[in-house]
């Protein structure tokens, strides 16, 4: 197994070795492939310098913008530390105010009693006002409680941790937004890095040569939005089926807590394969496994052969027709693409994405090319002879 892992990205293209057959080996091959592609970039000084410079500059810009906007993110979180962390002045001043109000009420009550006694004796008295110097504390004022003597309650400690969690969540969201903007403006450099990596690992590049620059690509942004909508549609189309499958069982909520993450992970794997344009080239039109299973269930299984369920199957097929091709490619190499999807999930972290994003499409292309070459051994290998990025 480890021999396949250590062999690197050029293992299949240069040595003509078939992909590993063992599922564990496939998983580790897909998991390690992006890192081997990064190692292949080191063999060319120009490509390695561009890769490091782009990733480091993007990280510095993201950190700088997050530091600039962090106050607006922190202001949305209540950072009051609570009474257990309050300074001494915050405890002393309210106590002094309460003592002054109490002394004023006691003095007014004593004057009122004296006036009533004099009035009963027939003696008129002028209006008497009670004035208490607010800067003077009563002689018998209780000692001021020291801040260290305040007992921390468990609820207050939990509240402090909850506020800290909100703080870090706001910081994480800010970094994600800033990172998306930075990558959107500098994505040309990632495309150039992907092309360098393809040339250095002997796989045909999917992008044309270009001079990278910082720009706002409106067409690319529209495609990203449409892909996000398509991904949401194909994900949501399966939710009623998950609910239907969990309904007859005793614990629907617990089962959905398992089904929905598994369903999400499956589509993460499919769209990871879809990072390569080769994954969208299939013209077989064969439905993916979940549609085939639903068709079998609603046409052959007693108790499920209802026209309503069959109609929903046709609706489900129409909603997912556009992603049939990458879904079928995942069925051919589920374990390899699962390992690659795990790396892509790691690339969702802030700053890590700057280093891994340009490598994921090249790794997906390697898996697709290697599998097709192994499936048709008589056909010539698609990959060209290895070259250097600087020569290209």
C-alpha cells in the first residue's frame, strides 16, 4: 500500500502501472495525490517559486484584511465578561449609589416624623430639604467587596465560553468571506499553477496558457453561483427520500442525523471529481446508483410500487441529469475520490485553501486519466511526455 502512496503523481502516467485495486490503497492514493503534485512542482524552479509566492501573498492579504475588519466582526458579539471578571470600580460605584439612596430615604423619613410631631403641638415649621453630599459615603457603610471575593457561578462560566465561541465563529466567518474575495480576484494565478502542475506530472492541461493578473471575472462568478444553485438542488432533491426511508423506523430524528451527513459527503465526493473537466465528458447517460436503486424499489418492491413514488423518481432524475457524468465517474473509483474529497474538505479551512485549491483539479484529472488508460490498454495514453513548466 505504501509503495503506491510514495510513488507520487507520475506513478501511473510514466510507469504505465494500473491503478491500485485494493480499496484502502485507492483511498490513500487519492488522499496523497495532491501532496505528490505539490512535490512535483518543486522540480521546476519557476513553477515552485510562483506556487509559493502566490499562496503566501494570498495568505498575507487575507490576514491583513481580517485584521482590518476584525472590529466589525467582534462588535457583533457581546464581549461583556460578566460580574466574575468585572473591575473593582464596576462593583464599588453601584454599591455607593445604593447606600446614598438609602441614607437619603432614612433622613427624609426622620424629617417627616419631626414635622408631624411639631404640627400636632401646633407649631408650624418651614420646609426642610435633605441634602446629602454624594461624594461622602456614610460612616457605617459596609466594606467594599473585593473583586476576588465574587464567586463564579457555573452558568456565568458557561456564558463566558459561549461568548468566546461566538467570537471565534465570527472570526472564522470573516476569514471565509475575505478568503473567497481574495481568491476570486486572483484565480488566474491558481489556473496558471494548475497548468504548471499538469505539465510537470505528464497530464494534458485543461486550461489554455494565460498571463495571470488580478481581476474581477464576472463570467466566472456567474458560473460559481449557478453551480452552487445546482448543487443545492441535487442535494435537496434527495431529502424527501431520506425522510421516507427513515419514517417507518423508530427514531426518525437520529437516523436523519446520520443520513443527511452521509448524503452531503457523497455529493462532496461527486463535485470533487467534477473539479476536472474530464469528469463531465461521459455521454453514457446512465443514471447514478441512487436513481437506479429508487427505480428498482418503486417498480419491484411490494408496498412501494406507487405511481406517486415513480413520478417522484422521474422528477428526481430530471433534477440531477446534469451531474450524471461525474456521479458515474465516482462509481468507478469511489475510494480514490473519497480520499481526494477528504483533502478538499481540508482545503475548506482558511489559508489552507490557498495552497491546496490549484492542486485538486490536477489530482482529479490524474485519477480519471489513469482509470481510463487502465480500462482501455490498447489505446494510447492521453498524457503527453513530461516537460517543465518554465519551458511551457
